[in-house]
C-alpha cells in the first residue's frame, strides 16, 4: 500500500510539471537604463490577433518593471498588410530606431487556443527575442509553453508565461 501511494504521488507530480516549459537561450541581464521598443508578435496560429495579444501582455508585464518602453504594436489591419515577416521586422526596426530605442522586443506565437476537451484547457506557446539595434544581435531569446486547468483564461496563462520569460533587468 505504501509503494502504491508513493507511485501515485510520483505520477501526479510528473503530470503537474509537464504542463509548462520555459527555455532561455541567452539568460543575460539587460540594463533597465536603456530604451526598449516592443513590436507586434508574428502569429503562427489560426487564432486571429494572437500575436497582438501576446505582445500587449508582454508590454504590460514589462511596464510593471519600470522599463522605458515604446509601443510599436500595430492593429490587426496594419500587420495583415505587410507582405512578409522580414518586411514587418525591417519596418519595426526603423520605427524603434526613430523613437530612440536601443533594443527591439519581438516574438512569435506558436499556440493560442483552448483544447477541445471537457475542461477546455487554455494552451499558450510563444517566444520573446530582444534585439540590440546597434548591431542586430539577439541579446535575449526565450520560449515558453504552458497549459492550465479550465478555470484559467488564455490571457492569464499568457501573463504567467510572460512573467517567466521576460529577461532579468538590472536595478
């Protein structure tokens, strides 16, 4: 009986830890004395405006850290009019430089939906990149994915990911 209880506990713990994944490629600490710009995230999902939603959530989480940030988050029509991801990125870089930003925050949304099941669990996956505008180098790159119970919304799950994904800043 003791072994069975321990086995059930172990399996339960594995299930709970498998619901979330965060990975940082460059866990650098970034300066909070620099100026940042955030742009619309590229949407790889079938959910309309998921990239805009994710970017605005990341922007809100960053603003809580007293980071100087300019918003380049376009409306859905503006993003749809761009011919390619490369074209959008070049436009965003030029806009960020014109605003005096040192860094540009971009991202991609890979998943933004409710699972079709009894609980309708929210599932979110996106990446964040911070690009140094002086040399186009990626100074921070992270990806996060998370699913949760049906009582949470996609927005709450996306905010939880943002809090874990955004880079550390010096104080």
